[in-house]
C-alpha cells in the first residue's frame, strides 16, 4: 500500500459511498502509522460530528480484535471545537474568541429584544411566543457567522422599499439585533457559538499555515459546507503531513452535469465541488483512499443513486444515458445496482413502523449482523421504538425524547397544572398519579389513601381554591393529606414575579412532593438522565432568566413547557448493541449491514423549508447568505451516502397525518430510473420479504370465536325485591343494568370536575321549582314571583356546581323558562288546580308478591273534583306517547297506581287524574305541557295503570325464576344510546357479531 503522503499537496482523497468509511479510515491509519502502541497518538483526526468521532475510536479498538493496549489518535469534531482542547493548545488560541454564550441565555436575551420590539408596536406577545421566535433568529445569527455575511446590518433602503411592510419591519429589526447584539455579547463577555467556531477554525488554519503541526492531520468525512471549516480543510490538504478525505465524491459524473451543479443548491455533490474549486483541484486529481476495494456491484449502486439525483436540467436524456452506461460498464450494470436496494410502501405510518420493526427483528436472526434505522421523522421514530418494545428490544435512539415526555419533565409540568387551577380536582389527581409523587410517605401506602380521595372528589368541581377541595372531603386523614399537598403548592400561587423566583419555588415544591419516608425528594427526583435534564433546565431558569420580565404563573408554565418540549433527553440505559435509530446528521459516516432509510415522503425527508419569520429569500440573497435550499443539498448527500449501503431498505407511508402523502423527490426519481432501466420488471425495488404482509399477519386471528351475549342467572335470594319506579323502565328495556347495579352493586363513577351536565341541570331546575312552590303555597302567585323564582334558580345552579362563567347563559335560559312556567302555573290556579305534594316519596307493596316499588313524584296536583294529577318535570327529551302505549315507559302509570292506593307520604288514596310531562328547556320553546295519554293511540289513565300493573307482575314472576337471565338491551328498537353497563356487558362486540351473523344468513 502506497503512503498517504507520497503524493504532493494538496492531498484530497475520497471513499466510495458503499464503503464502511470509519472502519476503512481506521484500518488505513493503523497500517500507516500504528507500528507501535503509542505511534497512533501523533495523528490528529477531525470528524464532522462527535458521534462519528466515538464510532471512529470504536473502529480502532475493533481492528484485528487485538487485546493489546493502544493509544488512539487525537479525534476531534471539526464543527464543535473547543479552545481548551488540543489541537487548540491552552493559552495559544484561548484569546481568539470569548467563551460561547449559554444557548438558553441567548434565547432569553433574544426573546427580550423580540418582546421590546413587539411592545413598541403595541403588541402583547407572551414570553413563550418570544422564546419560540428566538429559535429561528438564533439560527439566522448562526448562519451569518457561519457564512461570514457582512451585508445583513446594511440592508439598504432600496431593498426595504421592495418588501411588504411586515418584512420591512423584520429587516429593520434584524439590522438592529446585529448592531446591538455584538455589543451586548461584549458586555456579557461571551460570543455566539457559530462566531466562536468560525474564529477558532480560522485561527487554527492560520497557525497551521504558519507553523505546520509535527504529526499527521486528517480531516475525514466533512464536505466543506461550513466556510471556516472549508478553509481549515484546505489548509490541512496543503500541510506536509495533511490530507482530506471526502465522503463519496462522484468522479464519474459527466462534465456537463458537473458544471450544472453550480446552479443546483439541492445536489449532494455541490458542497464538495465548491471545496475542490477552493483548493484549485480537479476532481480527476482526487485519489482513492488507500485500502479500499470497490466491487462492481458497489460501483453500480453508486451510479444508480448518482443518476437518480442528477441535476434536474440534465435528466432529459435519461434513456440515452442509461444506454451509454450499459455500453461503457457492461450489460446488466444498472440492474446490478438495484441489487440489495428495496422499497417498502406502507398504507399508514403505523404499518410502516411495524414493517421496519420486523426488518430489525429479522436482522437479529443472523448472528453478528447489524442494522440501523435513519429517519428525520420523530413521529415515525417513536412508533418504531414502540413496536420494538413489543419485542422486548430497546433501541439506541440518538434523538431521545423531549424532556416534557419523560417522568421527571411531566411531573414538573403536572405540579404547575395543579398550582395554576386551585379548586379543581383533575389536576391534583393527575399529579398524584405520577410515580414520582410520594409526599414524604411510602409510595404504595399513600397511593391507597389517594384512591379514596379520588372517589370522594368525583362529580362537580369542588370550587375555586385549595380549601374548597379539602372541604369536599369528610375523612380527616384524607383532609390532612390534601392539606399537606396543597401547602406544598402554595408557593406557586400569587402575583407576577421574576422567572427565577418561580423556578426556585417550582424546584422546592417538586422536591417536597417527590420525597418518601426513606428518601430525600432531591435524590429521588433529579437522578437518571431525565432528572438531570430537568435539574439543568430549572438551574438555567434560575441563573439565566434575569433579562426576562416578571411573569404570571400561567406565563411561567408556558415558558417551562416550551423549553421542556424542545430539550431532548437521550437514554443511557441498556440498548441493543446491534441496532440503532438515528437522525440523518447523527448517521453521517456510520454504517451497518442493513440500513433502513425511513419516512421518505416529501416534506419529511427532505424536510420542508417552511417560512422564516425574519428574512425572505431576497433578503438573504442581499445579505450575502446562501439560499435555504442549500440544506436540501446536504440532506441529499446524507441520503445518497446511506442509500449506497450494500443492503438498503427505503420506506415510506402512502398517508401522512390522515392525508395522502407524496413520495420524496429522491425516491420518485429512483423509481422513475428503475422503470427506465429495468422496464416493467416487477421485481425492481421489491424486498426479499413481504414485511407489509407480515405486519398485517400479526393482526390476523384465525377463526375468531364471537363474544356471546351475557346471560347472568344469579340465585333468587340475591335478586332484588324492591326497585324504584325509574328502575322498572330499565328492567323492561335493559335487565342487565338491574343485575349490575342491584346484584353486583356496581355504580358508575362520576368524572372529575365535570361541568354542569344535563342531569345536574335538571336537578337544579327541580330544586328551584320545589323551593319556589313551597314558598308561595297554594294561593295566588305574588307580584315578585319572577324575581323569586330566578333567585331560587341561581342558588340551585350554584349548588349544582355551576361557576360564574356558566351562570350567565344559564340564567338567560332559566329566565325564559321561569316566565313560561309562571304563566302556565297561573292558568292552572285560575281553574282551581293546586299543588298537593312536591318531591313526594312513596313505597308501594305490589299486591301479595312481596315486592316493593319505591318512587318520588316531582309534583302531585289536586283538582277541584278530588282527582290527583301526576306531573313529571322533564328538562331533556320527553317519552313519546308511542313508547308509553307500547309498554316501555312505566313511570307515570305506576305512579298513578301508587296515588290510587295511597302509597305517597301525607297523601290519602285518590283517583288519578291527568298524567302530564312538563318539558322545561328554556330554549326557543321555553316550556311545554305534554299529556302522557295523547295522540291517536291514547289510552285513558285507568287503562294505562292496569296494563303497567300487569307488566310489573309479569316481571316480578319472571325474575323469581332462577333460570331467567338478566339480558342486556333486549329491545333494540328502544335501546339506550349507551348505558352505564354496556361496556361491562361487552355490548358492542356481541351486538355487532349478531348483526354480521344475521346479515349472512
């Protein structure tokens, strides 16, 4: 093997995309300089990323499987240099640039500028919104320092005059920021990260040009897209012992296409073309990196990908190009390039993730085989992680999870939610559901107590303060727990205050709530990678936020949430050593036996450029900044390198976010090329395994046994011998609900903090009418009747849990209802009808059956002829006369029978009169009187009583037979929309199964 430095400078090498770049680099450097265990230490290697640097160190360790101790080269990331580390020897270049400003501090400083600008224009932007806008502004500043653009502060009046007003303001603000920002950085004693990087790289380039280093220097894997890095690489290429290794330079592209690259910002080769022009070297003069053996299949794959990504204006002669390639490289050349390259097109992202998981799981069947998934789509990545967890496999995920989705981050957010809404039960229940919540006690024991508090807090919202929540409880031990909990949150209430004060109170409350009886809250909360990230975020909020204005708790919560959602937490636990999940940047220079490029839809990979809130395309051009499309070229280079892997699987989903998705431009071109090169060959890009079919097969259940309708037959002795009148209706329609409630003793649990629902609203109206009628008696209505009734309505609504915001529209409805009711009531009293009993209870022994019927009548009115009208208030839908005539609405007829027999308290037996529903809505039709026995099928009251008494006797006799089951929803034409016990009865399963069976018979 010839020596690396045998050729004259500048020395630039390249490796083919299909090569294992880092393994090849390590092997060559070991063979060239590793004659003794310590000789490699004289070599300096600059890599594009820290992850690539770690992987290079691992590649050196794996060479020959040697157990001999060896000093590694000095490996540093070229894009993340540090003045305190070699090759920046301490002291020599330390004064070139001040330390880089903390990214969080920079966000806060820029947010302050944004807020000042917004306030000056009369806006009221929240701090969290300013933090969000500070992100792209910081990126713009980094672009300026990276590119060395000098024209931004001097965007002239001529440019501004051509811009719409909102962009003129952006241009002015950007210029102000870039005038003020350096002064502010100088005042703080910091520099921008990109500014510092460019200064240090440029200083190192100057120093090495003046005084070349003693040992070999290799810049490996960078394309020179950063100007300062390109300067340093050019310097390295010209050193006596320097070399640059470009990844995947295309030296076989025809000259016409190569020339067209200058105008194609989206081409993967453009950055390397610009670098070669910088050093004055033709691409034919770029040598192969020693030690590589390129196969014909590898060359073919490289040409396939290169042709697919060919500049757009040079694709008109594709068919001719295909013929020329086949002629010069040999027949079947392009077909061999598609060997090992396959495409999975899934119908949905969920199915795409499952197919990827199957491909990864398949990889593990081959001992030693490795695989990596590369995607910029975090949604898809999360789905893949979830699918792999179902196999019990944890992946090395380079992006990690947002802090907000980790146990520590969500616990901190839940604390703020609970403090922000005192008087609500739901945030407190969510908080103590966190596994980090212990309140100074054993987590297991306090959880049992909290379950009891949870049940006690069900129903309407307790109130508007923590004291209201405690007042809901009756158990003194429960009250004590809740008071200790709310006392821990008291420091997070109050008026606006500095962010640092909120953050301190936040941390103190979290530590108090996380403490157990055996472990300090700080030790328990701030451990693990998510706890460390949370602690760092709060520390930065305490130390770096002095430039932000005082905030309310709501604004502090939004700020914390914005920062927590943008802060990744990478796992440090056990992950599978042969599988990894990476973003495109993290995957640079890495390789695996199987590479899966996932999420290849337009707008995902490559990512959509989106809208920049600060500078338009024309403004960037005027400022000397490169177009944003340049990022697409870097993304295309990542794709081209990875797609040349010996086994590469490309995946996409036909739908994205519920809508049809467009295939990535790279994938579309590749498919077009495949059709042109291979014709109608159906095997092109088809994977060896049908991963989508296998994914579907995972859901397949052979010959499923349908769920049968429940038929519980409890012993007669446990069957109920007393029911309410309203329960008889369920006994007729849905006997299973009687079994679940009366035999099993199950009750539906109310929701937490439930708003005033229909049932609560109806209860409030009932109560208001009851109190009003009791107050007015049976005489004429007073002149103040309307105001009196409205007052009772308001009191009843508040007692039912309605807050002030809900009271306003409710009282408007109630006033309409009250006016109608009073008119109706006055007409009845004019005819001599008077209320005889209100909300009156009754117990009725049903003949000699031993069965007791209970009930409460909303209202019983006495008529002049001695009969008693039965009235039932309805605030919702009233039963139809048809259902009553058919035997499905027993309440009014059975209450009439109870009146006849004198079952109601303080009411003598009497002949029943009219059966009336009083519909009380308060809407456009505020109320209506609806007789039960009306319409063409109307029956007199005595006939209805007789029919329903017979129905009741039949039910009693039937369910005293032990073989009579309590069936669910037995009358489909009159079934409930959804009953409290339908899920327990699995109604959705067996009812649909019976429908399917019926449809096929």
